[in-house]
């Protein structure tokens, strides 16, 4: 009854071909309208999983309580000199903070006055003692500079060193490193190539490295969610501001953009890049394979039109059902083309193979009816099984694939309807030639016979392959880190890589919300003792420890230094003549003690450079003055400020710091940074597991990555089980025999195990983007296998020689072409999806064209 019903429906559509075409034009137009007005795309990977998950609720709650930490756009400043980086970051912060149109706020965290004033206090006692002793030793030098913060004052200070050498009272051992740093700048200036000198490195030495190489400007942009790149306007404004900065224009500083906003915008751009070209290229290649498969444009054109119509209808459904696509479901179009074309090919190849008594309209209708009766039920079962493979993901917590499952699952039903209604109508209009028995592969008949005669050996071989796949299944690894599916060459990812090596700027952190500051302190002490933890930050971390001992050291140093560093009226800036005179006087003073200096002493080179500067033209000497002391006043101001540090408590911490760690209701945040690199799944899992043993309610990016991986694997297990059950029910209802159902499912299981082997051997890591390939394998495998098994039930003895084999082969080529376009994507997640789909398709094809013919026993009711 079903066979004849499908045949009559196909004939009805063919008889009313123009009406059917008109109806589909209207429906397709509605799909286009819905897609253009109601369909959007989000790159937010945080929405890939259900908000009902406990760990996801904790993560979302953290985002709600600390919104200033969410959706940030961060500028990372890398400069030749620390002062150049600080100046660049400070000026960029000033510009962006004034841009209220694009930014909610802009901050330079390291330049907070509280942190600067207490800079000495945050040092441990031993390095603090050393830096203060060195500063006290340099007191005469610094005093001279404070009174005259110019190259003239600097040269005068060097004259003091000459006097000390002359009198035998100068111990220059502690000054060798600063002098070596100074001499290079001085020689460049004397040669007419003045470059700025870093006073921070000169006076701070190795302590400068403690602050890290980079400066940061943290902004919260005003996002435009109506745009495909919500942070695009803010990023453009930031780049425009960066282009105006002094040290960026001189190429002494570089500024990189990163942060969640930048990464999300780049991800959409990467996914979208080539997507349209890939889809068009895929359609072009699919058209080529179709031409080779059916050998007539009168068939190719109806198939292509049917595919396009089905795609537009599915797009319209996506717009109405989900509204916003994610980074996984955005691939539904290519998947639809790759899979739905199988139905059209099966129908068209069988149609062209029909024997036609006369080229009349009645004969065409009869050929369509017979084709519908022969293949309609097979295509229906294949569509239902493929749809079940997709829809199995819909109820799971993995919303990213659930969305794709819903769209593609319904799309398979749409494809079946288009194949049995629009395609027959178009075939009737185009009137292709029939009577093509060559649609099959007659030359494959000996291969069929060889496989059947050696079927035991084939079955033993595939049994061994299946066993190997079972053994390797526990070796499958799932990487839930969303950073590993992003384009590593994008600006945001390149900038992020610069930060990963520093635990305090690493994106892999964990957070814990405690009831009070006292609880935060207790948890911080517990977590700090874990071997995988580098450091733990809470509000109390911003209160220096051992304050009594440190303040005593600072105050002693201040009593000696501040009276000479605080100068009410420094000398006015010198002119070129005064600078030349000072350089000449110092060169003469140093020249008089050269015989008392070691051969490699940097003072010898300093004396030679000063002698040249004393003869230099005005432009050269003035450029030298600027290069030598451009950053000196900033360094002296900071030194004066740090020497005036006093006792502080938690209450003294400013709000812009405290708000990141303390809520108005008293709850306090604890932030944990990992030790070592977290770029491997194993290291990240160990870090999170150690934290969850202390408190299972940990949150943060590291926890999100680990827990999302667990949730995705669980969702896949649930979906795979549900898909197998639904497919088995569909097959049993269609075939009514357990043996026949097993004949379809066995090659399906074999294909899955073969795919496991390839994943482990190549290797190809599973991630949240490509895991869709595995349930998809179930649907595609059934759709191929069902044709052979149903033909076998109808008595087809040589499956590889039949038109079905031709249709399966070219269906695989068209499907592989669509998947291949995904594999060529610049987006690593999409590309990995394409690669895994190709691998699973290849395994499915081997299972269908080799294992199935070996598995099928000789048909007891052979007819063909």
C-alpha cells in the first residue's frame, strides 16, 4: 500500500507539474524572506550548552555578579622600553575613556595609583632590601638629577663619578650594569641616531621583569548585537586611536587586540570567510558529479533546482524554529546539500533506467510511477533514519548540536518531500531520455561474484577490524577547549598566546564565590597549597604582608633620599650650548682618570661619546638630551611616591579593584591561577580535579572547559543510544524482520569502529564542533545500506552491478564534496568537522560497497 501510494503521489505531482513548481516558488520565496529577516548568527560558545546544567548556572551567575569581567575588549601593548609601553597604554586609556559612544569604561589596571604607591610594599623583604640599598648608594647621582632633570644634570652626575675615581673612593661594582645600559644610548646619540633610554631598567634592573613584558588596557565595549560582529565598531575605534599614538607611529610599540569580544568577532569572520564561496563551489562540484551520474542536463537541472528549493525551505524553518544559528548549526546548508542530494540521485538514476515503450507523456508518467514504487519507500526509510540520527541530539544539553540536529533532521524530511514532489514535476517538464540500462555497472558483476565466493574471508577481516576498533574506543580523546577550535593566526589569538605563558594573565583560571572575606582567606590558604596552583588572588592579596618590617626599611630609605629628591625649583631646561659645555666638562673630567679605569670599563666608552657630543651640532645634542631624559621625570616621580608609602588595610583598597573581588552583600571572590601551561587537555583536567576536591562549586574558564567536555560527551552518548534505538525501530517497521534489520545495522557499527581507528591513528581530536560527524554517520550509513538490503529483499543478486551502486557512489562523491568544502575552512573547528565527516563517509562507503555485499547471503528469491 505504501509503495503504490508513493507512486500515485509522484504521478499526481508530475501531472500537475507547473502548479507544483509554482507552489515551491512561493514556499521558497517565503523561506528566503524568513531567512533574511529572522535568521541571525552568534559566535558565543558559552551558549553551546544548556543553562540547566549546574556548572553552567554557576558560570552564568558569576557573569551576572561581576559584569565588569564579561565581554571585554583588551589592548595588549608590547614596547621596546617599559616607559614606552606605559606611555602608550596611558594615552590609549585616556582616548578610549572619553569615547562614551563605543566604550562603557577603559582602564589601565597596572597603573592604578594604589598599586603604584605601594610598589615597594609588594616586594618580598630580600629584594626590597637590595633595591633600597642600591637606591641609597645612588643618592648623590639621583640628587643631581632631581635638581637638574636634563642631560646637563646627567653629565654633572657623571662628573661626580670621575671625582670619586680620582680620589679613590668610587666603588663602581654595583653600577656596572646601569653604566652598560647607559653607554649604548649615549653612543647612539653621539652618532646622530638617538634612541630613548629606559630609566626603569637602568634603576630597577631585574625588578623590571617582575611586572612582565606587556601593558594592558581593559575596556568594556558597547556591543551592537544587530551586527554580525557586535564589537566591530568598538574595535575599529580602538584601532583608530592606536594609530594616533606616538610610539606606535614610530614603531617602538605594538598594540594587539584580544579579549572575548575580539575572539568572538574574529571567529564569526573566520567561519563566514569562504562559507558562501564554499557553498557555491560545493554546488558546482555537485553539479559535475550529477552530470557524470545521470548523464543528462535534463536530469541535472531538476536535481539542482530541487536541492536549492529544499535548502531555502530548510533555511526558512531554521529562521522560524531557532532564529539564531551557532558556530555548529551554521553548517546546516552544506550538510543539507551533501546528504539530500543522495535522495535525488537515487530517484533519478532509477528513473533513467526505466524501460520506456514509447516517448509519450503517458509513458513518462508510468516510468515515474514505477520509479516511485521501487525507490520511494527506500528513500523514505533513508530520510527517516538520517533524520533520526540528527534529531537524537535535539533533547540533549549540547545545544550547539541540538540546534543543528533539529534543523538538519527536519531538513531530511523536507528533502524527501521535495524529491517525491518537485523533482518528478521538473523531470516531467524537462522530459529527459529514458531506456538507459547502462545506469548500472555491468563490469562489476565479477567483483560481486568474487566477494560472494570469498565472503568468509571478508567477514573475518572486517571482524578483526571491528575488534580493533572496539579496543581503541577507550583511547578516544575529547578536547573541550574552545580556544583550540579558533583560528590561531587571528590577531586575538596571537595576542592571547603572548599571555598564556604568564599564569596571572592566562585565560585558564578558576573562581570560587565565598560567603565572606574571612571564608575567602581560608579558601585561598587551602587552594594555595595545591601542587597545580601557581597563585590565588582574593581581596586580601592587595594588602601587602610584613608591613611593619617593610615600612621600616622604606622609611629609613626615605629619610635619606626624599630631602634630596624633592626639589621645589629644579633648574630650567638647558639650551644646546649649555649641553655641549656640560658634555665637554664631563668628558675632560673622565679623561683625566682613564688611566685608573680597567680596559673594559664602560666609563671609557662614555668619555669618548661625550667628547663627540661636545662637538655635535645643535640638532644632535638636543636630540641626545631628549633621548636620555625623556622618561627621567616620570621615574623620579614614581620613586618619590613609593618612598612615601604607609600602612594599608583592606579598607584602603580602591573600589575599582575591590569591586572585582567583593560584592555589596559581603560575598567574596577567590581567583585561582594554574601552574605551568594549560594547553593540554590532561593538564587542565588535573588542575580542575584538584580544585574540585577542595570545593566542588568551583567556576571559571578552566572549570567551564572541563565540565563542558563532560557534558558534550554525555550528550553524545545519550544521542548515539537514542539514534540507534530510533533507527532500529524505523528499520523494523520498514523491513518487518530482525535479520534484515541486523543486516542494515551491522555495517553501520563496522563503519563507526573503522572511523574510531582512523581518529586514533591519524590522529584527529574530537571537539565540540566535529563530534556531530559520529551521529551523522548513523544516518548516512543507513541511507546507503538500506538501498542494498531492500534490493536484496527484492532479489537483486549483483548489488555492485546495479544502478543502486552507481547512485550510492555518486551520492558519496557529492556528499564528500560538500564535506570537503568544510574541511577547507580557515576555521579550525569547521575544518575538523569537515575532515571527520570525510573520514566517516569513507568508512561508510567501504562498509556499504564491500562489507554489505559480503554480508548478504544469496537471495532465496533471486529475480535479477
